[in-house]
């Protein structure tokens, strides 16, 4: 069985190695910490990670634009991923959490991450332990959610080909199918299209599902 993966994205090769090692020391060996270096050209290219069932957590360096390899910051990438997957744990690593420019960007998009981690703070045992415990807790919750969703989907699928589903069960089944296909839908959008188009489609589909439940 493949171990759950924690992905770390950084634009600096040395920093990438450094913080992959930091995360490996911070987390139990049952979690596989892997680096993505260099960052992908577009945010859409990260969707393949979300399709992997072993993906358990994402950690992004904030200043991904610094070397010119990426056109997005860590928090911009996080907000993109969050719109596609509302449950996966996402963290930002930075030395500049108190920088005025960073604070402004974080204030607009902080909803998209579990926590903004201070790189320098990882040298302090108490802070490092706090971060480790938090990441593990969020991963466990995420895996429980995925497990419950999959079990419910399989149960409803079996019933649908047997005795059939009630209206409420059909609405729940449709919603679960939609959640399973969100990443695929996003990956099929042309790069030039904004994610807002996917969000609009999501909203329309969810409205239809809600109408079914209300009947």
C-alpha cells in the first residue's frame, strides 16, 4: 500500500531540499514527503496531484514568483486548489508572514489554507511540535472524509443497480458523483479560461442538486 504523500512546492532548489528534509523530520515516516521542483508553469498542472488517491496534504512556499519560474504565489496557488478541492489540507511556508505586502495578500486569501507556517519558527521545538500535530490531525480528518465518501458512494451505487434509490438518496448519489469528478472537470478546461467558469458550473450543478433535495 502506498503511503500518504505530502507535496512540497518551492522555486529554489536548495530551499526545496532543505524544507523537504525539515518536513520529513517533522512528520512520521508513514508519510511520504515529496518535492515538486521546479514549480509547474501553470496552476492547472497541479490538478494531476489531486487525482492521486495517495495525496494527503499540500505545502507551498509563498514566494514562488521570486526566480521567475512561476507566475503565481503560494497563496494564489492555494486559493486555486481550494476551489477545486475544499477539504485537502493546504499550508503556506514563508519567512515573510509579517511583511506588509504579504500580509495584504494573505488577508484576501487566508481562507484557502489551514495555516501560514513561519519557516524560522520550525527551529523552535514547541512550535515545530505544534505544526506537526496540526498537520497530522488535518490529514487524519481528510482521510476520514474521503473514506466516508467512498463508502457511501459504493453503498448507493450498489443499491442503485439493485432495489433503486429514493429521491433523497439519488440527490446524495449525484452530489458524490459530482465531488468525485470536480478535478477532472477542472483539468479539462482550456488554460485560457478562468477558474471562475468552473466555479459557475459547480454552483449551477449544486443548485440543481439542492432543488432535487427540496422536492
